[in-house]
């Protein structure tokens, strides 16, 4: 009986390296692929190593593949990445929303794009080094996405866009490991990336200055406008809406004597509303661009837990279907800095019910 063939995305980090090793141990025929996503040099700014797009990362992935004795290839997804991730990122900021490019990259590039290529090439599965678990529920006959073992490293929040077809062809070998255990396995294999730090930044904005990146990318300068309070009174001048996000306190460029927070970004009037911290807490949101995993569709209100950002603790809420393929989420307790453009993900215990993009409050 021939071995099942797996294409694993290898970023050059410790997680995907160990995932590849575990797949070999489990008896799969493994091929490593590193995605070439972003090699732009803007204002001669070089991409440092330690992320997911640099030449160093490609070399690190190749060295691990060589050590494991598996083939390694580089696939060019630069055009797709620019269109589906970078252009989206820029467009969202210019419309006063705060995007999540990592979710877009997972959805369109790492899973949809890579999966299509893998299946077309005769592979049975695509694998990644994410910390989440895929199971088949025998009662519903649906594939489910569950949290990873380690709450600290659980990455189910950024994976809510999986379809049933994609889940049926996905493997996540790190689902039952902690990060420390992953590094221990990497040490056992003597991988050069065993102690490589995790990438925390957005790969195409290495200095994390989003506004400066957007100006370089579009050639359009930020347009200053007014800071206003909740009653519309002018409080000062802002640098341009792309510099701000809901809940922001630092970097406002003006002192008020007391902490002030961004509560609203109005693109049409080019204003940024500031208020006291208590005003950034909300109990409701509306979400669209929905995807459901545990269920096929939402037909009636259900009780869930929801996260409005990656680092948030899931909070009890009611999920209510609305017209126009949207939902309302009503939290039992107010949530801090609910931000249009970010993802809200719905949980039923360990299982991801689904998720969507926050449209507003």
C-alpha cells in the first residue's frame, strides 16, 4: 500500500520544521514547500530574518528539509499575496478599519492557494505547523476545528475560514503539543532553528509603521484632520486616519492631561473621536463575511463564547442571525475596543463554531 502524500508549508520556523518531522514519523510521504510571498524593497528597506518572507527563512526551511531527507521546493505566490493580503491591508486602513492580514494570508494563500496546488499535483493532504486540532464529529459527520492543547499558543482564532473540503485534506501535527515540547523535539533532531524566535510582526511591515508603509506603497500622503470628543468638539489635529485604531492611547501626538482613547474613526469627515477609557467598552457588534465550521448555517440564536482579538479570553455571548448574511453578537459583559475590520470568532467549548469580520457596533 502506497504512503499518503503530504505537502507541508515550511516557513523556516521551528513549528513547521517539527511538524514535518512528525509527519515522517507517522509514515507519510512528505514534501516541504516554502511560499515566496514578499520580496519588495521599498525605500531600500530590507526584510530582516525571523519572519515568513525572507531569504534566510527559505534557507532555514531548505536546511531542515535536507536534514530530514525530504524534497523542498519554493512556490511563488507573490502576485496572490500582493492582491489578497497587501492590497486588502492598505484598503482597510484607508477606510478607517483595522485589518488582520495574517487571517487573509491563511485564508487565501496558505490554505486556498496552496491546497489547490497540492490537490492538483496529486497530494492527499496539506499540513502546517499551527497549534490547533482537526477532528471528524461522528454525530454530525462534519469536520471540526478545535483549540490547540496550549491556550497560550492556540491559533484557532486565525483559522476560522476553513471549509469542510479544506479540513478534510488538512493535517496539524502539533495539535497536542506545547511550544516547549515542540522546541524539545527540534533539539532532538538537532535542527538549526530549534531556538529561533517566533515572528511577531507583520512580515511586509518589518518596522511596524503601518502608516509609513501605506504612504510608500500608495504614494499618497496622510491627510491631517481633527480629533473630536464624543460631542463633536474639536480637541486638536490628527496626522491622518491610517495612523489610528480603536482603543489606541499611545502615539496620539497630543497631551490631554488624562488618558484619552480612540473610540471612532470617521473617514467621510476625516475625524478621529477620542474619549475616556470607559467609552471603549461595548456589549454588541455586527459581523459579516461569515464562515461556519461546526454548523452549516445559523438559523436561530445560540449561546457561544466569542473572541474579538487573538489575545482575548473567550467571553460568553449570544449569536443572533441577521439579514444580509450578517450576525449580531451580544456579550454578557462589555468587551474592550471592539474594532471594525478585525475578526470575531465563535466557540462552543473547544470547537470553533465559525467567525466573521467585525462591521461595527
